[in-house]
């Protein structure tokens, strides 16, 4: 693919055993399963992959495992977010050596960086040579990468796309006005229809890890502006998709994976198990989707 960051790239959850050790065999099998079920790639070591809790060796092993499990033409776009450009450069170099086609990069998340710091951060990581999809997540980073700043980064040649996680679909139009050639990737599952219609080129997806075929069909109908096909799926799944944007999204998505017969498993500290009322609701929504034939 000439632009490997296009299409549905699954932000993969990371399977862990009861003792907290990574289960890379299960992870490799899941990457291959997502490819068979219509996804275009995976984005390991993002927030859903609990990258902040991994050792350096574990974080590198996740990327090499994903690349080894990926069939030809299947994208691996690792998250290379870190506290500093020095660390992000290291992870971008590791991704390149492993065979990844592109990377996803948050702004520096040590502190609330200003535009000058953000610009330098992306400049240094871009020097590694892999295409960069920026990741705007002001909820977690407290840094909002405005459309104007994204336009500057794109004009400088530092980024090729933006994963937009503000939850505001109006951003897609603002970004297109200042940077019409910057590819927009849907960042939150509960804005797929709106941002797809607005011209998205990809989706870094969460619940696709449990329902790949249905959610890929929903995405493809959305970007084709086939509302008659997309809207019923979107409406039926929207309450479940909204769990992608809440504080306990990792636990919620992993639970949905368990319910559909994939392995989600436990999370590492500091994440705690879901309260029983929350877990019961996610089970109910997931079982409802299964009963409706979604897969």
C-alpha cells in the first residue's frame, strides 16, 4: 500500500497472563486473525496496548511480534509516544529496524508542551525516516494540537496524518481547511460515521479488536458516504463504541474480547478490574451485538 496508514488499523490490546507476563503467542495469533477478518493493519503500543506499563524489552518485543505475524500488505504502525524526543526517536528507530511501515506519535507527554516544543519533537522523530501519523489526545496529554499547528507540521514534512481524539467531528473540517493534504484518521470509535463522512482516510480502532468484520463494514460505508448502510450499524453499536472514550476503556475493550471468544485478559497496574455494574453493562452490550449477528 502506497499509504500504509490508510484503512482500519486496530489499536491492539495486549494479552497478559494471570501473573502479569505478556502472552506474545496469543498476541501474534490475534494480529493474524485481525488480518484474516478484513482489517488493514494494527497499531501496537498505543494507549490500549498499555505501553506505559511495559519494560523496554517488552515494548520492543510487541513490535517485532506484530511485524512477524503480519501478512504481506498488512500495516504495523507502532505508537512511539514517550516523555521526550530522545526516547521517541529510539522507538521510531526500533520500529524501522523491525520492519514497521509508519509510526504514530503523541506530542511529548512529560509536561504541557508549547508549540515550539511540539514542533521540535516532531522534527527530531521525523528525521528517522518513517512516515508519522500524529496523535492528538488532549484528554490525556493536556496538549491540544490545533489545526493550525498540524498544518505547520505537515507543511514542514514532519507528519502525513493525524489521529484525531478530541471527539469533535468538526475538527475534520477545520484541519481540511488549513491542511487539505493531511490525512485524517478517526481517533475515537464513537465518531466513525461523522468523521468518515467528513473525509477520513483511516481509523485507529478500538472495538474492532472484538468485532472486526462488522466495524470494518461500518467504516467502509461511512467513508463511502453510504449512510443507509453505515447508520444502522453505527446506531446499533454506538453505546458500546462510546466505551472507547471513557477512563476504563482498556478494561472495557478487553472484557468485550473475552465475551466474544477472543482473549482480552487482565490489565497491569495501575488499572483495576471493572466494578461489577460496569462489567455487567459491557457484557450485556457485547452479548446483544453478538445476538444481532455482529462479528
